[in-house]
C-alpha cells in the first residue's frame, strides 16, 4: 500500500499569506495551478505531506478529499467562503478576501474536475507565507 501511495498523484498546497483570520494558499495539481484556498488560521495543519482519498459528502452531495493528519484527525477540502465556516478543513476559492474567499463551490468543482477519481492522493502542504496582521 505504501508503494502505491508514493506513486499517487500529488496535490500541492503552498501557503503564501496570512492575517488574523485566514491563511491563503495556491493549490496545484501535477505542477499546474488550479485555484486559491484558505484555512482558518487557528486550525491550520502543520506543513508536511499527507495521504488523501475521495469520500462522498452528504452535506455537499459530491466527492471531496479527506486526508488524515497526525493522531487520526480527519480534514476535508470542501466549499466555504469564510474562515469561521471551516472546522479544520481547507476551502478552495477563485479569489481572496480578508476573511476567506469568493466562489468556493466553483473552485471546488474546478479542483475535483481536474484531479479525477484516483484511489489515493498525496497532499504536500508547504509554508511560504508572510503575515499581514
């Protein structure tokens, strides 16, 4: 299983800015930029590499990515436009604002249409951000 996981398609989430509410990032897949994203600054995961898989979301009625963090904490990549709508997850967005972003459902559709339906993915979270508090 580890061998197949290491050969899984890679999604990169590169954090580039933060403020008192959110951390903003760029999501890319196989080296191609797809959309922006944000996380609630109080619940963001440490930078690192995570395994992820698709699940069917009953809340959003579509597949979403779930990844497992240290201690079996599950985090999802799902639609949200404000940091307070996230409970530790990551929200794809098409454009950014102070508290989060805009057009999250459209960004999620773009992301999930691009990545396809693989069994597993590797998510690389990279910190490369400046604080704008």
